[in-house]
C-alpha cells in the first residue's frame, strides 16, 4: 500500500466549519450506555427498609405500636375510666392485663392511652422541623452576623438539658396538653436548627449553588431548589429519630404529671400512676413502658435502614462508573 | 539486557476481573528493564491503575487477579503470602501516589516518616538518620534538622511529592510505581519533579512504572510507552517511535487530541467513548470508534504483531493511521464595535475581612473581551485568575476597580446586578461533579435558567432544553437522567448547556477541562470553537498554556495577582517577553518535536490541513 492510498481517520474539522448537517455533529455525542435508573427517595425508602432485616423488624415494631395507638380506642373492652375490680387485681377474663391503681381495666387504659402521645409526637416534630429547619437553612446560607447571633442563641439553649428546659417552660406557662406540646416543640428547635445549618453550610459551598447565585436567583428560590433537595435525605433520617425522642419526652412529662389530667388514659401517666403497685400487678406499668420502648427502637431501626440504603444507592451508582 | 539477570518487572498475560467475573484488564504483557521508565498510558477506565497496582501484588476491593503472572526481579509476586508481600512492598516494589497531601500522615514529622519507611525494612535505627539525610539531598530537599522536624502541611505540594519519592526509593527497590505523580502540581513544579525522576533513573539505575494520562509528560520522562485501551495494551514500544509515528489508530488519535505549545492547531476528537468493563464490544474494542474499522475488526480481536524490535501493536490495520488535524478553534473577533463587550479596569480583590492592600490576591487587573473573542487568563494555582473570574461573574465583590459590560459599569455582586447583566455573563466551573445539582434531573437543571430569564414558557421548557442539549452534542434522552448517571465529559456538557440556557454574551470558563481526559477535553474545546463562530465571547481561565494555543485569540498571563504579560496568544507563547512567562513556557511539557519539521516520515500531520484537503472529505 502506498502512502497515497492510505485511508485516513476522518478527523477534519467539525460540522460547523464544513456545513455538514447537525445530525453528523451529533455523532460526537458519547456514551450510549444504558444505566439503571436512579432510585428516588421514596423508592429508596421502600427498598432500603423492606429489603433489610433491620428495616423490616423496625417497621413491624413501629406498625404494631401505631396500630394499637390508633385503633386501640375502637376495640377496648371497657370504658377506661370505669372501675371494674379491686386495685392491682390479677389478670382475668374481664381484665386481661389485670386492674390498675384505682381498679380500672389495665388493657382498656393501655389501648386508649397511645393515640394522643403519637399525635403529639408527630405534630411537635413537624412544627419544630418547620421552624428549626427554616432557621437552620437561613443561618447556614446567610452566614455573617445573622448566623453568628442565631448560633449564639441556639448554643445557649443547647447547653441546658432539654427535659429541664421543657420543665422550665411548663412551670412558667402552666400544665396541660397544649402547653406540654408547646414545650416539646420549643426544645426541639435549637438542635434541629443546628443540624440543618451544618447540612446547609456544606451544600451552600458547592458550585451549583454558586451558579445559581451568579445567574441572580432569589435566595428563597436557591434554598428551595438547590439546597433543600440535597439535604433532605439526612433530614428524613433525622426526623424519625427525633419523633421517637419527642414521644419519649412527652411521655416523661406526662409521667411527671404535666400532661393530661389524671382521669385520662395516657401511657406516661399510667406508668406514673401504677408504679406503686409494681410488685403486685406490674402489667399496667410494663405494657405501656414496653410500647414506648418498642416504638422508639423501631423508629431508630427504620431510620437507620433508610439512611444506610441511601448511602448504599449512592455508593453503588458511583462504583458503576 | 544480559541473560540471567531477572528483569525488575515482568508482567505476563495478566487478567484482572471484578469479583462478579467481569473482565477489567486482560492479556497484559510487558516488562520494565533496569534503569528504564515505562509509561503506562490510558484514559480513565482503561485499567492502567489496576494493572500498575497488580505489580505491587495489590488489587482494589472488588477486583481479583485470575490469570497471569507478575514477577519482580524474578520473584513471582502473586505467589507470595501476605507476610512476604508486605516485606516486598517498599523494599522490592514501591509506590508514589497521586495526591501527596493525602498520602503523608499529617501527625508525623518528615524525618520520622522517612526513617520509619527505612526501619520497617530492616535498616538499623542508627543508620536510618544518615540515610534519611542522604535521601533528602538526593531528591533535592534541604536535609537540615529544621526541615526534617517539619510537618507535611508545612511543605509545598512539590516538596511533599519529593518526600514521597524519597520514601519510595529509600530501600532501593527494583521497581517504583508512579501513579500520576504530577497531576495535581503546577507546571513549573511538575517540570522539576519530572527532572528529578529522570535523574534518579539515570544516575541510580532505578526502574519506574509510570502511570499517567499526560502524554506530554510521558514524552519528557519515559523510555518506553505502553498504551492501554479498554483493558488491553494496544501498543507498546520505544517512546520516540510510538509518540512520533504511532502504529495504532487510538494512539494516533490520542496524540492528535493533545494541545501543543509549539504548534497552533485544533484538537482531534475521538468519536464516542470507551466502553466500560462488561460493555465492551466484540472483536477489537476500539472498532466502534475507529474509522479504519473493517469487517474483521468487528469479530476478532487483533493479535499482537511486531512492528520492529521491542515495538508491538494490536491492530489489523497497524501503521496506516493518518490523522488530519483540524485548525485551531480561534475566531475573528468583531472589532468593528467601538466598545468591547467586557472591560475590566484596575480590578483588585482580597479575601478575609481585612481589605488591606498587602493582602490583595488580585491587583490592577485590566482586560477587554470583544464580541466573538476568546481571551485566555493563564496562571498557576494562587495566581488570582479564578478570583478575577469570580469577580466578573459577580460571585466575589472586588475591593476596587470597575467591570463594564457594553460600557456600562456592573455591580460587584450578582444579586445587585440588573437581570440583563446577570443573564449576559454566565459561568462554567472546573468540576462538573460539584457544579450540577445531584438531586435534579438534567431537565430540571436546565429548566432553572430558562424560567428565571423567561427564555420560554413552562410548557416549552422540555423542547428548549432538548435543543440546548443538541447544541452541546448530547441526546435528548439525557434530559431524564441524573448527573451521577453521566460521565465526566457529559456532565461538563450539561453544565455548559445550563450556562447557554441563559443566552449569554460572555461565557466564563474556569478550568473547565482540567478534570477531564485529554480526548474529552478535545471535544469540549471543539464545542467552544462552534460557540465562538456563533458570536459568543469566552473568558477562558486555565493553567494549561498549550490548551490556550488551541483556542484563544489573546492571552493574559497572571502571577501573584498581577497580569505579567498580555497580548496575542501566538506572541505570548511564541515569543514571551516577561521572565515569568518565559519560565512558564519553558516548564510546560511539550509533546514531541515539531511535527512540521519532518512531515515526510511522520504519520501525524501537525499543521492544519490545507483547505483543499478538507473539502475532499465527504
């Protein structure tokens, strides 16, 4: 083969300079490879939680307690405020868990006592996250004087144990479910603000946020579109743990007598009321205590499985490249 | 090489698979002689690092050696148990990693680190100190007590790399594996490190396996070159032959995609991309990107054929590849306009709260960008080039100076600028991994500027976004993918499309290709060439002088926050007047001799093809 006949690698200038159609220029476009579609957060949740033993166990634990709390009042055998026998009576056909301090049915009171607890846990955490999250986002994004001032206030609140802080609030404002719920919400705001601030700081330093700043996007729009979607996964994992924590705090405050007033059925209150007869009839104390523990442990397991599944999905997708 | 003495490194028919059985590299055979530097060249994903690590008897998690033999000085590494392997590492085989800052334990002093690397391999504590002093001198570092008492963070990047090299050569190993040892370093530092490595191999007979993607650096250091593509060695031979008259079409194309300092030329782009492990085609792995491919190439992987002694290639059509080099992507700027698009006057900027003149990272920078012109801002890290770009983009408020767009001064912060002004200036960042919102699909990413600037209504967004992707040569299928599903080059195209979505007049490109492979860089540079022809202006920030040569009309060289030299690119690079520019140009690694000097025996034509030749193409 002589040099004149040598085939040439076709590398003459691109389409623009020789007027070739766009379609040809498109050939430069690389990568035909089909990669698996990304797992959205919702599907990641389902796969991560249902796909692991930890996740499944946690989910069952949470569901059992939630079902008892939600549907318990519909299936209770007795009115929870009616006396059915002698105090601390043994388990029997009419009172499966025996009777409690005032001779009311332990099972009926247990079935009635979770609904409010769960509702308060859900509501306080949600409200606390709305306020604390917004505050944290602004602190982490704005930096400067606002962040310094807000951080100082947050630090002061964080230096006081939450239960004491909540007790102080309740002592100042009086007892009652609304006041306790308010206190449980308030004490959660500083740690949430602190956490969201640290997530935001990391994302605010990235170049996609800078690109948005450079094209003149409004601050709210940047936080909503660029920052929030990228911190939602650690936040979702945190919400679960924080919810179980606020349920425990509410139960603790009920135990101490700040929540619902005595005739009402409430898990925290039950533990408090019946602890005197612990050696005679422990069930009215143990069952609500175990329910709270199972809920807390289950929530933690689910959060954990979720967090791990997200981490695994992201690692997996990076490794595949 | 006399018979009898075993080679420092010998790799025979090596195959590495993932634990799930997917081929990563296969049929790898090469050797390294005494005092020889073998460069293992390839793009990301070609398997060069996996191959090099096998020489250390190491496989990254998820990989395993399933066939073949790696022997160091006659000892088969793969047959060693973990204990023997540990003894061999450092003493027989050693390793210089890519990122020196991450490789040195920050809690130990330099002297202690060096002495430890010696004592673990049996050097007596008493002798270690003397040997440590000797080594530091050997790698060109001060050997004083003061220096040995320093911590790694008290050293510059180049000094840290020298310490690692000293640690690697301390026990006089048979073979040293260098993993991209100069990638993170400035050009002047890189030149000195390459010089040090060359001296070590010549004066002390050390053998190096040099893993890199930087062909220009290879040309400065290597004796022989092995080119890897998709897990196979496709060409291996003496450096001056392989890099001047490559026998494999891939090598030829790779060389043609490298920007050159002495030749003002465009960059050849390789169509398509290398298939990742598990998706490699049948036959020759390169056939789907090779215009020479014939039927045989699609069915049968070519055997190793000899070109001359010590030079072999795996291609059915070896030696006939001839690359036609496109012309440089420079444009004729519109000089009829009286006011330039962008004027920067006496810009000064600093970081931190104290706005003192002695802390300025940028001072007295003035530059103009005409419509349809590409102006390059060149400098080493810390020269202030990126800060200048950030000031123009409105991300960093300058201390003093003015920035004018169409003769109108603009505010320091993007938030204070008029909408039309922020729209006119758009920015593309260095690292596409960090510049694309990972939680958003490509459509979502492109939608933001389109809606912000009212380019189109909500209903047309998808169609307009698809047109933008077409402009950066991506398929509209990409719209529904997330950034992590794209390759580095694709991500950077999306980032460019996002900037284009605003319909800007000026595109600021901050080191946009430095995180990319050289062939991908070539495609991106060609893309910018198209934009220039469409009348877009570019402010091109880079540390790569040769790259500037392929795209910029005018060039400014920055050093320590000050513009050292400014002028036409050809002049600044070809005939630098400032001593700093001269040093920079001298240090920049350059690929090969001027191809124009010996066009008759060179398969690579360095000069732009004449217009007649170009028009003959179909």
